[in-house]
C-alpha cells in the first residue's frame, strides 16, 4: 500500500491540465480589485518611464543644439518626477501585493488542511508525513507568489511591451523592425526547451519532497535513532537525499538559464545590428539622427527586458505548475471514507453490534479478516486477544469506520431496536457515540485540562476532573507543577507513557460513549495504578458495551466474553473459565503468560 517512502519519487497521478490554472483563478479572483489597482499603479509608473529615452532624444536633438537651457531644466524636472512617481507607485503596489499573496497562501492552505482532515487513514498509511507537509508549507508558499505578483508582472510586461512597440515605431519604423526581428528565434528556443524544463522542475519537486519526508521521519524517530546509534547512517542518507535535491535543482536551473541566456544574447545581437544599421544609414545620408539612434538603443533593452522578464515569469510558471499539480492532486484525493449521499443520523444506540460476514484487506488481495460474524449484546464486555498481527485492532478500526469494508456489513442497533448499517450513517453521528482509545495515546500540546476536554468540548472543569478521578489520574495530575493547568509539550513529550495513557483514558471517558473501545489502553500503566484503574474501568463499563484489545490477559479475565482472533477470524470464543476449561489456543496463551498456580 505504501505508494512511496522517502527514497521513492512520487508519481504524478494526473498530467498537467490547463484547468489547474483556471482552478487557481478561484483564489486570485477574490482579490481582483486589489490586483487591478496594483496593476494600474505599476502600468502608470512603467508607461511614464518610457518617456526617459524620449527625454534623451529631445535633449540631444533639440535642447543641446539650440543651447536651450530652459528646456534642459524642464526635461531634468520631468526626469526626476518620473523617477519619483515610479518609486511611490512601486512601494504602494508591493504592499498591496504582499497582502494579496498572504491571503492566497491562507486560502489555499485552509482548503488543503480542511481536505486533509477528511482524508481516510488509508491515505496517511500510504505516504510519509513529510511529503504531505511539504505540499502544505513549501509548495503553497511558492505558488502564492506566482499567482499574485507573477500574474500582475506578466500583464504588466505585456502592457509594457505594447507601449514600447508603439514608442519604437513612432520614433523610427525601420530601426523598430530591426529590433523586433530577433523575436521569432527567441520564441522558437522557448518552445524547444519547454518539455525538458517542465520535467526538470517536476524532478526537483520530487527530490525536495523526498528530502522533507526523511527529515520529518528523522525528527519523529530521533530517540530511536540515538538509541541505536544510527546518527552516522542517518546523516549519510540525508546527505544522499540533499545531493539528489541539489543536483535536480542545478539541472532545472541550467535548463531555465538557457532562456535568460538566449534573451541576453538576442539583446546584444539586436543592439549590434541596430548600431550598424543606424550608423550605415546615417552615413548614407538617410534621415536618422544621432538622438534617434541613441533613443532606439535604449528601447532595445527596454523591449528585450520585458521579454526576458516574461520568459522568467514563464520559467517560474513552469516550475510552480509542478507544485500546483501536487497541491490540487492532494485536494482531489478522494475522501473514500465519507458520508454517503443521504446518510442518516444514527439515533442513540444501545451498544448492540453485529458484524455480518465481514471481510477486509488493507492491501489488495491480502485479507486480514474473512467472513467474520459476531454478535455483541448491549452492555456486554468483549475482549479481543490473539497473536500479534492477527487483526484485533482491525476489528475495532472497522467498527469506527476508519476503513471501508471489502465485504459484509457492521450493524448498530438503536433504542427502538432498529439496526443501522454503519456505512449508511453520518460519520459524526457514528463516532460521537463511540469512545475510542487507541494504542498510541496521542496527546496534543496545551494544558492537561484542554487535553482531557478534547473528549467533549462543552465539558465543565468539574466534569473534566470527575473523569480524571474515575481513571485514577486526579492525584497524579494534582502533583504536577500547575495541576490541571500544567502545559504539555507536543505529543506529551514531558509525560511518561503511563501518564499519557491515563490522560487519554480520562478524555475517552469524558465523551460518555455508548460503546467503549480500548486498544491496549492500559499497556503502559504500572500494576499498582492499573489495579486502581480497573476499578474505574469496571464502574465505567457498567451498562455499557465495551470492546477491549489486550495482550496482558490478567486485565481482561472478567470480561463477559473473550474472542481469540487468529487465522482471519474468531478462532475461539467464550468466558475466561470456559476457554480455560477448553484447553485450546486461549489456554495456551494464558498459561504461557500467567502462572495458573499463582
Ligand atoms: N495500515 C495498514 N496498512 C497495511 N497493513 C496493515 C495496516 N495495519 C495493519 N496492517 C496489517 O494487518 C494485520 C492485522 O493488523 P492489526 O493491527 O489488526 O493486528 P493486531 O492483532 O491488532 O496486532 P497487535 O497485537 O500487534 O496490535 C497485520 O498483518 C498488519 O501488518
């Protein structure tokens, strides 16, 4: 299932479509008035600056020969005015566009994050977290500039170009034709290198993604790495990935630089031709003045500058389109575990559950469960035991609908006795009636109070403390520096495993679920605390259906029924006493773990 890991390049699911740009337009359209204003300001500053070569021409051809000092003074004032206008307008425009760019980042990121929140477990199973992070952070940053400033600059350069062409032709038609003669060659070069350039940037984005994936994994697993003294190996892997990243970037830049190089060469060639032609015509007595040749010389760079800029913007587009593709690919990732159309609200349930002929596979054709049937009575406590990897967690994952079934169905009964297929009810109404405590007691950064309240956001402080008391966490929390207000670091970095589990337990109890699901919930709690906790659990379980996955069999001896999961289904089922008397798989497991004579 793992479609890629840190050293495997991502494969683009869909080729580039112009629709991507159209779709990006949705994010730009919201800021159209600001962008229009910025464009107008820049256009005015640009057009005004086009008078500078004209000023040179007027001064050289009229003011200097006629020794008109008043005219020279007026021209100097006009020159300074144009420059000042340019500075003011450009400053206002950059402020406006910085704002627009930040809004675009915010909007794309919010949409991405909202979608990521809905994606099923299978999506996260299949790719490293770093590759997801790089899309949300780096790629969004990168595309926001091209979608805001890039678009404005592109329109601006086109406007510039039109005005420059008008100015050039109004100054001298023949020399203007010499200047634009190099354009078809340049366009030909761009068309030729485009496919290579796009592939190079895609490759660079892959390598960057791999690098980030490994970085995220290494930070996450730093404790294990240090424990196994893996630092040297990790550094060399990181170096390899960083080198791949650098090489891909250099390759992409090398191809992109061809564009810049071609336009620079073209500018110099055209300038040479212009001066040769101009001087030749001047010598031949044609009506080309020195001022006109100098003004046209300035227009050459002013004509080729926007073309070079457009080529650079185009470069950036090609580069960023690779990122845009990744962003939209993530947004288009189907939410395969979602409410079906017309999904009904699951009414309050009794806790009665039916697994009917359930078959499930994480990976195609590798069934973890096959035709499994199970009826759980309301209020019954069920324990799932069995060998590692047998499918115990899977049985509860499916009840929570973290994954869709490959066959069969799971039914929950409401208080009127009606059975509801969990795939036909809303996820919210289903999960809000289940209290789930997974193997990894994930603790968020924030206070202990906040973490427990995560179970039910409208719970009062009193209710939070009550829940903590029931799982025997209250005393332990009160001993902490700020009690319930103690700040917990990310992932509960300043707590022991057992403390994390107790807090997670209180969080689950607070949600007051109809069905309580505990997956290895007490594995890290010491025997003394566990004894206390068991009392809390017993009280909590009263009148409530519970499904408990446990490896420490002493903790589930009192469950109503114990299911031995193995061989893609339920291999044995019964109470502790019944299974012990049977002397089968459970008996072997139990005697291997607990000394029966003890
Ligand atoms: N997200 C996943 N993607 C692919 N395969 C998975 C995934 N989760 C579990 N599996 C596989 O499915 C099988 C059942 O896993 P499950 O976690 O249900 O076992 P378990 O009985 O709870 O194991 P344990 O006692 O070790 O927790 C295992 O072979 C496991 O490798």
